């Protein structure tokens, strides 16, 4: 289902899962504005690959934990394209140190909540306000990438789990708020996906998967998440809102 003239803003869209999402959407007709913290000059290779599929797509350098940047990012998309059809909240960070719950520092909790939760919440709030300025019957959606950590305990990165659990509730709140305005709001929960974020624990997770953690015995790729996002962004689940969709190798399957 080709999505001509649809504009998607993907935070953290130039690396890892976000890059997978940006490229998958761009290859299927979306014009993509990908956001990352790195300067424009560091995103040249990514941008030329993206533009090969979708020539009007762009990269915006910005930090979603900063209020001014959030406004600038959304305004730039609307100024450039005149519309915002799909917001994909993908940007997120893991703790720099995996510390036990009893040792977690206030700084680490502040950092995780500031980027993952506060940054995503207020970006969504501002984007939603701007989207509501335009009255349209076109399909529009806000999709937030959470994690199986939204409801799975990892006591060595509790601040990450708490930030993702809060984003899961954020999805429901915006779904409720925006349903009367025709904007669908979804959560996508990846499992273990091979990116820079999991590079340091690759061996550990590979062993766990080999030993039966997942019924589908392999680590996911960014494209596995991108396919779920694409289905939601294209309106293939348009008669739902506030729901969570997994891309996790069957992590939640109960087995005996
Ligand atoms: N990998 C997994 O197994 C996994 C599993 C479940 C959920 N997730 C979630 O999926 C999302 C993407 O993860 P990933 O594995 O692709 O991570 P990643 O490779 O570390 O990439 C993170 C992305 O987020 C961007 N970002 C970080 N802080 C930002 C900020 N303050 N403002 C704007 N952008 C920011 C980064 O921008 P730069 O490129 O500029 O650094 C980068 O593009 C995250 O929300 C993560 O929690 C990942």
C-alpha cells in the first residue's frame, strides 16, 4: 500500500531501529523527517540513502529533551511540508551504567525520564496541538516505540523499565484525547533487537535466546519493528487505537 504524499516524523530516525523505520517508510512512499542528536554533517550517508528512496525526505538535528528543540523540530516539518501525518516516537536511551535497583543514581533516573518520557511526552503534546490545527479526514497516527521492558522487570536498569511503562500509559492517554479528532495512537513494543543499544549485551542475549527465552529463536532486526510501524502508519489497523503491538520473537507466549 503506497503512501504518496504522507509525511512522517521519526525521532531517533537516523540510527538503529529508527533508521530501519525511516528507510522502510521512505521505500513505501512516505516522505520522512528523521531526527537525531548528531549534527547534519554526521548524517550525510544516512540522508543520501534515505533520499534515494524518497527525494524530499530530510534530517533534522535536535534533542527531544530540550523544549526549544522540540518546537523547532515540529515547526520545521510543518513549514517544510505543510503537514504532519505520522509521528513515530522512537528516540530513546538506555542507562549508561547498568546499576542494581538498590544502587540506581538520581542522575540516571533523571536522564532516562528526561529523554525517554518527558521529551517524548512534550514532543507528542506539541505535535498533536499542531496536527489539530488542520482539519482533515486523512488517516493520521502517533506511534511510540516502547519495549518489552514496559512490563518486564530488569533490576539492573529499572529506570529504563519505568520510562517505558510510563510511555505505555502515555499512549493510552493520547489515544483517548485524540480519538475524537481522528488521530490514532499506538504503542509498538520491540523485544531484543540488534542495534548499538544492545551491542554490549549481544553475547548475553544470544545465549538466553539459544537457551529458550524466545519461541522464535533469533534476535530481531530493525526492519522487524519497521514492518509493524508501517502497518500502523498506513492505517491497516485503523479500527483500533490505544493498543500495543509487539515485535519480539514471541516473548510473551506462555509455554509449559
Ligand atoms: N534495541 C533494542 O533491543 C530495543 C528493544 C526495545 C525497545 N527499544 C527502543 O527502541 C528505540 C530505538 O532504540 P535503538 O536500539 O535503535 O537505539 P540506538 O541504536 O541507541 O539509537 C537511539 C536513537 O535515539 C536517538 N536519540 C537519543 N537521545 C535522543 C535525544 N535526546 N533527542 C533526539 N534523539 C535522540 C539517537 O540519536 P543519534 O543518532 O543522534 O545518537 C539514535 O538515533 C529506543 O526508544 C529504545 O528504547 C530498543
